[in-house]
C-alpha cells in the first residue's frame, strides 16, 4: 500500500540524513540592495541608532522645557529648527512653527515669544533610536528579505547582509517524444513545458536552476545526466511510472536508493523519492549524496509533486521560516467526489461570488492548472464534498498552496 504524502516525506528525509545529504546550504554576503528575496542566514542587527542624536520632529523653535513654565520663552533662549535638525545643546523640546508665527501675535518687541502654554520635555522630539536602535534585531533568521527589511538594514548602518546560498536544482527532462520549446512538433511529440513551469516555480523560491538538455528514454544517458548534476536536488521529469520506457526507478536504484516509489496522492501517484551517491571517481567531500525526485510527466501531477516534496526540502535547506498560505472559505459548485484511499488535490476557479468551480481533474490538464485560483485538499478517508459544502481552499498564487505535510512530519527525519 502506498504511503501518504506525509509518511513518504518522512521516510525520504530519514534516508537523506542517513546518506549524509547536507542538512542546510551555506551562506554568503551580498550588498543590501541585492538582497531582496534572499533568505537571512542569521538575525540582522542594527550597527547604529537612527536618529543617532535627538532631532526635531517638526519645524519650529527648540527650547528647554523648564524655561517655559510661564508660557513665555525669553529672547536667546530658543533656536529656530527644521524637521530633522539635531536639537541644539540645552534644548529638549520643540514648539511648532505654527504656534509662534509673528502674525499670530506671538513674537514680542523684546524678542521673547508667547507660547500656547508650558511645554513638556520631549515634545515634538525624535529620541535616539526612535527608528532603529543600535543592536536591535531588524530581521529574524530565516525570513525572506522584503524591501522594507532592506531599508531598515541600510538605515541601521549595514552595507552587506549574510544570506543563504541559493539551493542548486538540476532538472533533467526525459522522453523520446519531448522536444525543446520553440520546436515545430510532429504528430506524437510534446514540448518541454514542464521544465519551464517547474524552473519558474523554483526560481520564485530563491533557487538556482539548471535545465539539462532533454534526454531520450535511454537509461545510460539519463544516469549520466543525474550524476553530472552539481546540485542540492535533482528532478528527473517523466519516466517514474511503470511503462516500458519509464527508467527513472532503475536509474536511481543503480546510482543509489529508491526510498519511495508511489504515494497515496492524486494526482501524482507515480512520484519517486530517492537519493543518489556521488560518482566514485570524485571525492565524496566535494560531492555528497544528492536527493532526487522522479517527477510524473503530467503537468498537474508534476506541479503537485514539486509543491509537496521539493519545496519543503529546499525551504529546510535554507532554514527558511515557514510560509503562511493564504486560504479562502468558499462553497463548491457541484459534487466533488474523492477516493477514500488517497489524499486528493482539486483545482478550483473562484468567480468572486463566494463559490468555487472545480476544474478538470486529469493529471494532464495543463489549462486547468493555468486557470486555477485555488486548490482544495481532500484528506484520505474522505469521500469528498457535496454541492454547496463550505470548504477551505488554498490560493495558488502564494507559497505552500499544496498544504505540505505539517512541519513536525517534515522535520522529524532531520
């Protein structure tokens, strides 16, 4: 009986740890302007305070609050300041310019100024560290750096940031019938759109992706491509089923270990999870064992396999903080049946009226994948949903739309 996605992922992670696959990628320093979208390798802390000295928060006059008890400030006992100016020595408050304008009758012939009233210390003053305080944590380790994070880091005196190295992923497309994009197809041939889709998905997750040339259904050529991949993860596209031209299982078995072949999920049952050893001619210190996923050839199944198994692994390699998928509660239009022995994912279109329209459920429904706004996960043991049922769907334009196995399951294997 095929394992659930969570059990399959746990078994695979245990095998990767036992084979000596690295638990995380290293780090590097990049300039602050180039760090957007990268994963912080450690806590980002400010090197200086902003502002570094008390500053005026308004245009007006800077005063010593204790000198304003009478509601008047004597000539020479104040300084004119603009917003952002450091407070002059001996000044600890600011009176807004609007409150001391001559046309308001505030200025007197002796140079003194009538105030609206006594001024409290600190009024309209930006204290030291109001924006950024020296030593304060600006960004937590594992966060994907956002534009606001970069601005805070720059304000805090940082010129570079330590970020996780981009995980390297090699995609090996296979199949006698598969042709490069831009090819005029003969009957029975297919364009290599899965490589395009999966590479784009991985690049949005801060990965460095290499797409190898298409390999025909020749085990030796596929094996050579897998061994030549200098990667943290290898995806072998198609060939993970049981047809006469499906060679992924034999290739992985010859190079290492097939941990799982077949998962109780729909679509995507034929997915293969394994690990390959480094080439014998190369030192293992330089080329550790590498995780490999045999990705089903149908587009929806391929996308789901990457969401369920590749993205969680890559996130852990980067020590990325968990994503919070966006969800929406909707009522399904029509019956959505499901087999009780599998975990199923159903693509949905959201017309915007609080309902969800189930899309074509074939694993090869490329247009359904493009049209999907959300996905509905149906747990094993459920027979599905009736028309009008209120369900929680994950939006597909955010990470984690496939709702991978809980973190406890994912990390239990190391």
